[in-house]
C-alpha cells in the first residue's frame, strides 16, 4: 500500500480517537511520520479536506448525534466535541447544517452528517 495512503489513514485514525481534544498539525504529522507541511498536503490531496476542516466537520457531526440521541444541552455538546466556545460552536453548526443547535435538539430533522470514509475506499 502507498505510504501516503497509510499516513492519511493514520491521521484519520488519530483524529477519530482525539477529535474532542485539541488536535494540532504537529500531532497529525507525528501520526503520519511526515513533516507537518507534507502531512497537511497529502491529507488534503487524498481526502479533499484540510485537516482543520475535516476535524471541524467531524466534531459538528458528532455533536449533532449527541443532541439528537442523548438529548444533551447545547453547551455540553459544544465542549464535549472539542469546541472552545459555545458561540463559535453555534455559528459553525448553523453554517454547516442550516439550523442552530438548540432548534435541532428540539426538533431533529435530517441533516447532512459528515461521514469519515477511509482514503483506501476513495476512488
């Protein structure tokens, strides 16, 4: 298997395990065993997302699932998903899903959740 694919898979695995914590490009580079610059470059090339955008989308989708399934408060969903402020979380949620998190929690309708397919399945 191509070392670039293995590196991106390692970064995706790292993000999946640590999405609720601060994840730096240095952390991803360490997981990939490449430089931070090259890690970001191959991640974008193989997934179509920058690492920051990938992490943001994953965090938002995971928080939406918590709001829908676990009936948690918006503040808890925000902080549990790794956001540093509720305001930033609410703006990102609205931008991503077209509704604010409180309205979604009260009436969860269909929203386009982010699915994290491994790069080996990308064709």
